[in-house]
C-alpha cells in the first residue's frame, strides 16, 4: 500500500490541527490532504500491511527505524 513517510528533518513540526509530525511516520494520501501536510515533507513508500505497526498512535514501518531523541 502507498504511504507517505515524513522526512526526519520535519520531525516535531506542527500539523494544521495542532498535533506534531513524527519523523518516519506513515500517512495515506487522504490523511496528507486532510491535515494539509505538504507532500514535499514526505517520501512516497510502498509498505505491505504486515510490515507496519502502531506506536503511541503513530503508524510506522518495521523497515524504517524510530527517530531517537538527541540529548
């Protein structure tokens, strides 16, 4: 299935509804339009349903590492 993966340089940016974007989070095209996320902030990826998971409300792929906090 086609998803848009948020680029890491746009991690912690605000969405139109006030929530923040998470680097490597996956969005469908319909969600990108709904939340008014610019398509230039994401890369188009193809992820099978069994290769994705939810982590604290964010849809992620098992092949893209979770962003790590930098201290």
